[in-house]
C-alpha cells in the first residue's frame, strides 16, 4: 500500500529525477528509441508518482497552469484554497501528523481522465499519486506538492460466468467488491476483512485473509491489469503482453510503475456456511500457543481441510486462537475440531467454543461490527 514514482522520460537519454522520498529500487527498460530510468519510492496507497524532474529539462510552471490543464479534461478538480479542499485531500488515517497538501485532487471517472491527470502532472513537473482506498499510513500518502488522482469512481465490474474470471475497476473498496461478487454472482476473491481498504492496494500488495489457505494470496489471482504509464498512455499487462509489468503487478505492491485502472482476476465460488471454533488463552500462554500452533500449520494449511486458522494478541488482555472451516462436510468438521482441540489441550489453560454462521457475518465481525467500527449489514 505504497506508491511508485516514475521520472519523466527523456527521448535522448535517461533523465535523472529528483525523487520525493528515499529511492528503494531502480530498474531500466529500453523501448525502440527511448531509454527510461524508473525509480521507485514508497508514497501512497496503490499509487504511481512522477517525481519533479530537473529544472534544466522540465521547468515547473505555476499552480494556475496545472489547474487549467486539469480542468480542461477532468470534470471534478479541487485545488488549494477551495472550500472542499480539506475534505478532498483527507486520508482515512486521521492521525494528527498526517496533513497532506496536494496541489490538486482530481476525482476521475474514466481511464481517459486518468491519462489526462498524469499528462498534466508530468507537463508541470510534479508527481501524480493515485488514491484508491486512501489508507496510506505515511504523510507522503497524501501526495503533498503533487496531483492526487482519486480513483473511487472507477466502479465497473463484469464477470465471465463460465470461467469465474472477474474484471473490476480500481476504485472499488474491498467491501464493495465482496458485496457485488457475493450478491450478484455468488463469487468471492481471497483478501482481507477491512471493508474500507482499497482493493487495488490489497491486490497489488498480495493481501491475505481468511481464504488464503484455500485460494492463495490476492495477487496470485491476478490474470492481467490495465494501467496508465508515466507518459499517460493506456497499457495492458498480462502473461502475453508486457510480461515484466505483469510480473510486477503480481506482488510489486505500490512499486508497480503505473496507475492501474482495471484488474482481471480469478474468482471462486463463495462459501455458504462457516463452522468456527474459537479458543481464548491468558497472555502468559502466548509463547506455548504459538509454538504448538506453528508445529501443526503444515497440516492445517493443506487446502483439503478447507480451513483458516490464526492467532491474534495485539492490544488485548488475552490471546485468541480462532479457526474456521468453509463449507465443510461432517467428516471435515470432525477432523477440524479434533485438531483445534489437540492444540488447545497441549497448551492448557484455555476455553473453546464452536458456532456456525455465514460469510458476510464473518466479514462484518472481522471488520469490527461488534466494536461499532462498521454497521451490522452486508452492504457495509
């Protein structure tokens, strides 16, 4: 959940960019007559940034020129000084030391508007940061001094019924994607349980969750992406086209050098019933529980058991060991309960109970329904 910075390209030689934060990785790609040096930095949730180039090759013009360029092609643009600026620039993380100050926020509604925003930013010599879920945890996530490209209105979703392949817009939050797939198509993708997180950041960053032991990481399901590159050109990456970019999309996280506008992923039939066994231990049992649990992980992680297991102990007065069995047969449930009980008995001092419920109920619980973080309804 970070961003990628891509310097403006020189058609004669590599341009040395002035990065906006510490560069952590660099690579070079050569096209027919163009050589570009692509330097990645960690900035934002699913974003691509074009750092300010040297003033000897690209002078930075005034904010009014940037605003005029953006407004020519994009319907909704908010700049510093407008009454809606504070709301438009705000990240979901409201930590007091995170105060983003982008020059402009462009709320795009199409791939063409994404292209226009990138081109305007590049022409004015400032970075362009894509914002999906706005869950960046660092101050630079707000694209201070650049153009924040808000993708939340890219909400297209189509499903190939026979193959269960899904094409979805990069503006979806994970909750929106889960809800549409389950209610309209009875499908699911592997991912986390925080509904407000941008699906783009989760997929590019290889997010994990309750279905990971069955279907892998979120990035494992990616079959292709559509993206806007640093020149503002719309590109496709899959196993046959731009394979290096496809490789980066499947685990590169925010280091992916482009603004993804659409994902193509493999979905799966959604679980209909969940059988849970939840065990709780006092904190002094944490070490013994972890050691015992880890020793059984290879067996429990076998997809044949259709289960998910984890341990939570952050910010709590107790250690929780919850496990789930998805659409399990009576024989699978019997094995599941026996395995959880074996671990609990070996640790000692814990209490366990079992219960059954549905997929949405589990998602709402994980997302904080019982703590008032999220409403008690599937749409949340």
